[in-house]
């Protein structure tokens, strides 16, 4: 009996040592401003009802493109700087310290692998977009700040990648398939599940979720009601507004202005009320 206990303890010690040895190394300190933006993005999108308790946001590590930062498994509205964890692109934690992690964190790692241009990833279950993943009516932009959707919004069918599942992207293989569906687009829907939104920074990714919640609400029914086809953004107008015809690599005003300057106000306009509660000013809500 004593020998069995000794053997078990030895094996446990070896396992712990091996785990410690295989943990990825840290990319180093992260600027406080980057952590602050990530925390505030969580709180803003929680306040707006875009993120439920199971949604999550990440940013690529500013010092190392092979690392990303995301909160531990906690409701987005409660995220603080102390909750932010570092992961490698295989979604292994650098310093877990017993903290729980989101099951679908693999989405972030695989998107970062596939998209060097992406520095922020948001996964949500926003009810506003769920219907578009299960119908034949595609999401279409209906005002200029949503024009980035003109390039199309693919729908990820998890059955094609994993057969019959619980519809959760719980491993790297499923996440890689999702990243492939996303391709070079800013948004991908996930049938019966939610969506993934990406951007060159967390401010742009956050602002993109605002237009995403106000997309083509009508489809065929609305067209019949107004007696004609809805005139959604299309052609050169939509491409320009979405930043696809910018000169010298610069994006035109619609996506650039609403994606950065307004987000500065929105993200940093967040304050704390009495008792530590998060308060979102009216101007921030309008910007998002």
C-alpha cells in the first residue's frame, strides 16, 4: 500500500514537472494601455448585449505575433486586468495558475495563425446575427459603417468539419476549419451558434460589432412591405465606404474613422461608478 502511494506520488510529480517543462514561454510585459483596451472592449460589448457570459475577446501580443492575450473564463462584464492570460497560438496557457480557460479559445489561436493581418478576434453569440446563419438571406450592409460586410459573410458549417458535434469549437481541428471558412473576410457566421469578428486592432474589431447588429433586418418580407427591393450598399460605393478602394494603402473615412477615432472615445470613455460598477457614457454607446 505504501509502495503504491509512493509510486503514485512520484508519477504525479513527474507529470507536474513535464507540464511545467512544456509550458510555452512568455513574450514579456504587455503595455498597460493594451490591457486596458482589451478589458474595456469586454465590458462595452457585454453592456451592449453582444457578449453573453460565454463570449470572449483576444488581442495578439504586441511584442510577439505568436502569442495572444485573453481573459480567463469569466463573464466579460466582470473582466479586469488581473484576469488577462497569455497563450501561444496552439492555445496553451503560458501561466495558468489554476485559472479556468474558455473551451473555445482555439478559435483565436487558429485565426491568428491563418491571418497575419489580424490583431484582435471576437467570438460572440449575438442574437442579432443568429438567423442569418440558418437562412438563405445573406447579411448585407444597410448603412455606411457596415460597408465592410460588402465583401461577403461566409457561414461556418461545423458538420462539414467534425460531423455530429455539440457545435462547440472545442479543439484546434475545428478551429482551423472555422479560420478557413473566415478566409480573408472580417466576419464569419457559425450556424446555430454565433459569429467571429476580426480586425487589425481591438478597437476596430469592437466597433465592427455595432454595425453587425444592425444589418439587413428585412429580407424578402421587408421588400414586399416596401414594394421594391431594398437598396443596400453595393458596387463602388460600398467598396469605397468599406475601405477597399483606399489609395496608398490607407482606408477611406467610413471604416477608418468609425473604427479608430470613435473607438478611442468609446473605449476610454468608460468609467467606474460607485462600488466599482462599469458605466458606459451615452457618447460611447452611440459610437458603438
